[in-house]
């Protein structure tokens, strides 16, 4: 197809067009994007790597001590067409956005907290009613 530098630039252009900030200069870490979460702003990063046959786009977003994007990597064959490369990059971006959007720590809880304040209900009780016993669910997962 093209050189690794040209491929990285092409991927950076797609990421930038989808709201990602490009590291200057891009290296293994190509770009980042900030997301609002319940604990403040959190950064997601996109990485580019490869071997003699393939390239790979992977992401990093730490949530509850884990990289929740570890299963969202996209394998790119070095002999793919520009259309295939574009489709794979867009698929990667869409998957990352979807995974992050479904995280509990990225939900906007402001309306919920305002409702609690108005109704004078204990926060712990409301969280358990809405989300179940979070500690119980966590212990079952371990």
C-alpha cells in the first residue's frame, strides 16, 4: 500500500476528523481525546503498532483499574486498500465511542443528584434502588 508514515498520517487525519487530538509528533501514541466522567475529565489514547504483515490500532481508557478498550483493537493488513483502511479506522472510532458511552463513570448524574436533593432521599438508598447492590455485583465478578 504506502509507507508506514503515510498510513499513520492517513489514520491521524481520520481520527482528527472525528474529534481526536493528534500528538505532535505522532509516534506509537497517535492521538487522544478527553471525556467527561463522574470523576472528572479522563483521557483516551489511540496507539499504532505493527509487524512485518499487519498494523494494529488499539486504545487505552482506564476504568476501575482496567483498560476497557483492550478488546477493541483493529487489525489492519498491510496490503489492504485505502477504502478498507478507512472503514477499519472508522469502525475502531465507533467502537471506542460506544464502549466509553456505555460506561457507568461517564453517565451524567447531575439530573439524578438534583432529584435527590429535591426529594431529600438518602444518596446510598437511591443508588441501590437504581443500580442494585454494586458491591454485591462486584464480588460476584471476582
